[in-house]
C-alpha cells in the first residue's frame, strides 16, 4: 500500500505551475444504485517531507485495497487537506437512458466541472484520470488531461478521488438499504451477490435497479 509517497505524476505537473485534479469513479458494476465520481485537488504541501512524516499513518491507495475503516479515516483526512473536491453523481434513471459507459463519463466530467470554479483563481488546471478520457474538458478551459491505466495505483490524486467516491457511495447504499430492506445493500452496495440476486427473484426490482443489468435475473 502507498501512503503519501506516490506523487511522481503530481510533482511534474506542480513544477509546471499546474493545479492537479485527480478523477475516479465507483459503481460501474453494481445492479443497483448510482455511479459516483469524485474530483480531488491535492496541495503541493503533500510533497513536503515533514508533512509526510507527520501523516505517515494515512493510507491513500486504490480504494478497493483499503478496509472500510481505513477508507473512512483517509476520506476525512483528504477532505481536510486539499484545495477542493467535488462529486459527480449519475442516478439510475439516467443510467437506464444513456447506458453505463456514457453515464460513467458524465459522472467524471460533472465532478471536474463542479470543482473548476473553486480552483480557477489558483492557476492553470491539469486533470489526471483513471484510464477514461473526458472529451468535454476543453470546453471548460482544461487542455491538459492524462488518462492513466491503473491510475488509482499510480497517482495520489486519483487514489484520493477513488476513496472519496467510494465512501460516499457506500454510505448512500447503506442508507438506501433501510428504505429497501432485504437486498443486502448495506453489505453488497448493490453488487450482484447471491443474497441480492435471491431477493430480486423473490421481491422483484426497485426504482434503484438498473434495467440493463437485471434483465437476466427478473
């Protein structure tokens, strides 16, 4: 696991006077719930050795590698130590209309564009994404974009975004499980576990289920 050391991509962009935005999403695969993206702008203080040593217990890595408790702790720390962050949330109704691929891009672009007004006065903006290219960023004045395979394992900023997005979505699905009990969303977060599939067959779909994803099960 990485902590605050993996800043190679950020350091290069910071040295060129860019404000770096990392972007990632969670929730492409579940049968239910929205897709959630986060955009995160770390501050160059992250590369300060004294700062690193002071916060050496904080883990910032691919959110899937962290326990729920580690994600919660890192999420709180990340929000306190940034220029800004934002979320892009695309609900099931839109996913059903445009498909998960377009919804994925829409969520990521929404997260970035909502963050732009907070950062524009700080300097030129550069975006790092986990693999996906965001085609509309130039319309919003962002010309530098890097799409990195395995980005949440290679970039601090992308990993930070993945943690923030996952914590938000996991908490949302846990809240929805109270209103729609029996599907196990508090445990499976909407993914197609045996418990979830069994409940779908017995109880049918809810308004939070993705039509294309569940048509083979109901």
